[in-house]
C-alpha cells in the first residue's frame, strides 16, 4: 500500500498544475471568442447564434456523462480492490452517479415521449 500512496501523491502533484493550465486555457479561449463576436457585431457582421440544446438532449448528455463516469469509477476501484479489499466499498459508491445517469436517461425518454404526444 505504501507504493500506491506514493504513486497517488506524485500523480496529484503533477495533475494539479495541468488542471490549472487547462482551466485557464478554457477561460482564455472563451474570452477570445466573446471578444471576436463583439468586434464582428460592432462592424455590422451578422453572426449566426449557436443553437441551444433541447431539454431532452441536455438530459441525454448528462446521462451519458454520469453513467460513463460511474462505470469508470467503479472499474478503477474494482481493479484497486485486487490489492486492497476495502476498496470495494469505494467502488460501491459508484452506484450513486450511475443511478443518477439512468435517471437522466429516463428523463430524456419521457421528455421526448411528451413532445410527441403534444
């Protein structure tokens, strides 16, 4: 277990700066896009607006992300459980986002069904 703790510490040490740079890059790109759109509007250029996702599409997206994240989380802790049996408790906690993802899939299906009936 000592090697696993050291590995986790090294990964976290290097992951934090990468995450900070990633967040800053996301912010900067978004700011540049906004400035570009504003400059084009000032010159009178007609800029098409990006279409917003429907409520059903948003629910489907959240369902996919939560379910995939939960499955990955549970798989990772199941692999760790081969060396540390108590890790199965952490893997079981992956059921929470998994069921949330399934709920979003159900919500997406119900929204689509209701829009066809109306």
